[in-house]
């Protein structure tokens, strides 16, 4: 969930863009250097009514016979579209990749911003996202004539992904988890302990003091103190190179397909408000260990060996308990939370090999 830190780094730009967006209504404000990219043979941007709301789907691929991936982005509220230029080109040779801007996110948010009550935070719940995912999978199965869809969940999307495949295994060919979340309490506590250990070994007294002041974090209650400690921990962890925020800001700004005005949905204050129900759920309820460990579809994890945002140690421990028709976990050396960005070629080869193993 640390994608929100990107918003912190761009907050000044965000205020400016939000003003521009408000003044220009539905007019789209493009990057000055934006140019039309070379489009693959499968290229579709569309808004589908999903769960009573027009939601944005972006399809890219080269062969309709290939398996279809539905990418569940992180956040909550962090569209992956501004970063796909960094990793997805190879994927499109073997998969049709569909990105979905979830409720109150990216182009889904932007297209509904001037429609009364459409971006209602009250409707943005984990239960609703699970049903939205199901509705999209049913649509994609029919459109591409598939028996099941490959679900790829990253970060927050990996929480949604595991919950979804438990409820609707009939929609799923297989599941990939990367930046895999297991439970907010165990994930955040592990990051806290790792950060405190590094602060102590570095003898950084101020960081030690700041961390020790939040020694009960997370408490299992989502309130203002939780929000403050969330950002405090991430800011300190960044000092010890446990997160990879700065690099992703650079990659996002370099992109050529996103609209500048849509960056407003990445800013921390806006995101926390638009996704309040989801943050509350994640901090107070989300815990995969409270469920049985049986899955009805193949489960694959691709984990950055240096991921401490959603700690790789926690994902590995949970994976060892999973029972599934087929499963595999692969660690990518020198990769963090965004393993597909850190090692795009290796990530693609692992994913392809895992899918081929079940065909």
C-alpha cells in the first residue's frame, strides 16, 4: 500500500493539476511530450458499466488465442497504466493483458468526476470490488472465448486477488501474486521491525525514537493515529532503501500514454478519502490466515527478494501453507515491491513458464 508515497512526492504538482482539471471539465490535458504509441494488434480502450458504474478497461495484446490476464492494481487507488511502458511489451507476445482502473481510480474516477454521486466512497468496498472483478471476468471470458482468466494481483490487488479466487474459482485459469499481501497487521509489523533493526544498527537515534513512539502499530483500528503512523513508518523505511518510491515517480513521469490531469487520483489525501472503506477494511479485517489454506485454482507467487513493503518473508511463510491443484513460488534477486519493473524480462519468463506448466 505504499504506492501512496508517490502521491506525497508529487503533491505540489497535484494541486496544480487538480485546478487545471476542474477548470477544463472533461477536456484531457496531455503531457507535452506525449505521442501516439505504436499500437499492438489488440488495442482497446473502453468504458464498461460494471456494478452500476462506468469503469475503464484497457486491452493490449497480439493474438486473441493467447491467455487473458486481468491485472488487479495496487493502492488502493493506484492505476498501473502509467508504468506499463516499463515492463509490459514482452507480456503482449504471449498474453492479452487487460488493465482495469478500479472504482475512484485513474480514468474510471476521472470519467465520473462530473457525474453526481458516481465517485461515491461509500460504494467502494472490498465486497463490491470482488463483485466488480467477477463481472469483468465474465465479460472477458465471453469476449475472448476463454474458460478462465489469469488473475494477476499486485500489492493491494493481491489482497483482492486472493479473496476473489476463493469466491469465484470458476472464473480463474490461475492466479499470480506479486508484492503479495497476507495480512495488514503482519505485513506492517514485519516492515516496522525490519526498519527498527536497521535504524538501531545504523545508530540513528531520531529514527529509533520515532519508531519506538509507535511501538503498538498497527493496532487493528483504522483512525487518524494509524494514518499518521502509516506514513511515518514508510518515510523512515525509505531512508534505509526498503522501498522504491523515487524510481517509480521517474518512470511514471516518463510515460507516454496517461493523461496528466489523471495524476490527481494518486495523491495521498485524495486517495485516503476516496478509498476510506478499503483502508478501514485492510487495517481492521484483512487477514488471509483466518481462512482455510485451500485453493481450487493454481496459485503462483513471483516475489522480489528485497521486498519489505509487503515483506517477502511473510509471503513465503504463507505460501508454504497453501494447498492448490498446482503451486509455485519464485523469488527474483535484487527486486523489491515492483518486481516486474526491477526485472521485467525475468518476471515475464517466470510467468510464462508457470502458465505453460498448466496448459
